[in-house]
């Protein structure tokens, strides 16, 4: 089955620390990849996306993600987090031929001032 | 302002009642989706639609009905609400072609409580 895995559901870190969130998917074919962020009480917003080209993608608010095809991974990174990055982060994958996005279960990130 | 809007934003109802959550988008996106979000489960797809008059089941369709007579509207109906349907419901839309879906744009969500 096509699935998306996110590990370390709860992450707590201090301001200025680096953040890396893992995302792995189960399918070996062509995919579109996304990271979404959900701030407390709000809806999901797009952080970044990968369709093709340079596997290192830069998004909003200093986030970036790297697509490693051989590892079926699309990990999210930020070198130095701020308190305002406290949110839930979701990885999502569109498996070609499938008219939907599959979401991971999310990472709850808390940044301590 | 153009976008995707959901109504109502908050709803309290009783077990057994019928509830309809509305979703309207102004972009003429072909794809529309309904998700529910519950603690510990992330986002789960209820139903989706690739175009007007085309709908399909997602992961958790039981107890829900959808229709899409117009491209811009995608209402979700709970025919007989149960407590397990207490959740936050998100509607989303996207451009796409057959078999490929692009970025999803989400509505603000509808928080439903079933007593």
C-alpha cells in the first residue's frame, strides 16, 4: 500500500536549535512531494513542494527539504528555529496515478524560548 | 477575497441529526477533498472529487455523503451524526490532471461536536 511515514511525532527544542523532520514514503514511482505546516488553531499551509528538478527545495520561513529518491525520503530542515515555528508539520505525497495526497501523521514541534 | 471557504466554522449537534458542511472555492480547481483531523490520526481523507459529478471514497467514507453538482461547491453531509464524528473537518482544493494532484489549498476548517 502507498503510505507516508513521519517519525518522532513530538519534538521539543530550544530557540536557535536546528530542526530536521523525516519523511519516508513507500512507493518507488513518480511522486509529487509536499510539506505543510499547521500553526495552533489554524488550517494547513504549504511550506514547500517538490515536483521535479533540483532535489534541494527551499520554502518559506527558512525551511528547506531534500528529496533523496534512492531512500524514498523528503526530509525537512531548518538551521535555526524560532518560537514562532511551534506548529504541527505534515509531509504529503501524491503518488502518480492516484488522485489524492497521502499525509503522514504529522510532527508536533514545540520551540521553547 | 478569492479562496476556499467553509461553513459553518463551528457546529454543535446531537446524535442522529443530519449535518451538512459547506465548502466553496473560487479558483475553479478541478479537485476537491474532505479531510477530518483527529488527535493521533493526523489527516484522514473522507471523500474527494476530480471534477463536477465525479466523486470517490477516501480512507474513512462511512457515515458521510458528498455531492458535486458544480465545480465550486463540495458539500459534506453526515446523514445521522454519531459521537465518533466529532472532529475538525477540512476542505481543500487543487489543480491537477488525471492521476496527478498539485498543491492543496485548505479552508479554515469546521469544528463539529456531536453530543
